[in-house]
């Protein structure tokens, strides 16, 4: 059995950031979209969490997804190495969904998750949505749900599959 939690933030004043002060860490938006990079990030981060839904996608499916004008990819780098990433999707309902979020295996347990999530939520609010939302599940990192809650997101629905 797997539990899926749906979380949202309706007011930017609920945001509780947790940033690291580390000059070797930077988070940059990918301004030149290339589906191959998104596919690499998805595989690098998602492999340990059984992200499999997009593994069978063709190049055309990846291109349509990753190079869509409403998808924004941000990558965290530590000393030049990709340490994690997040994707934000602007939705017609004026919501921003954190579609994917995670760290590379080499960077888990180093305190970077709160920082990267803070960057994701801050970037989402800069888009002036009505709501920022995400879903996570019991197959994700054991600290994922608590990280979302600690940043100010609230569970509005849960499902057991």
C-alpha cells in the first residue's frame, strides 16, 4: 500500500524558508530548454525513488513536456555538480505545481533538501499564483512530507492506493 499526500500553500506569508549559507551551492533556472537535460535529471534523482512513469517516453514526448513554455526547470549545483532539481508547472488555473523535486543520491543527508525546497517555493511565488501545490507519497524520501510541512505547506488531501 502507498499513501499519497497533496499539499498546498495559499498565502505566501505561510512560507517558512530554510536556506543554507554555502558559497559552493547555487540554484539556477535552466533558461535554454533541452528535454535531454530534464530526462537526465529525472533519471538521476528519481531512480532511487522508483520514478518510472516517464522512462518509456519517446524523445518527442520528452520534448513536448520539458520544452513547454509553462514548465520551469531549476537545478541546484554544488561545486559544479548537479545536486538536485525542481520543475515548476504554471497551470491555467493560476496555480503553480511543483512537479518534480529532489536531490541527487550523493547530496542526500547534507541538509540541502530544505534549501532546495525553499528555492522552489520562492520561485513559485515569484510567478504570482493563487496557490502553490505538490504531491508526495510514502515511497518518497522519509523526510519529504515533513520538509514540505516545515516550509509551510499544508496537507489538503491524502489517498491510500
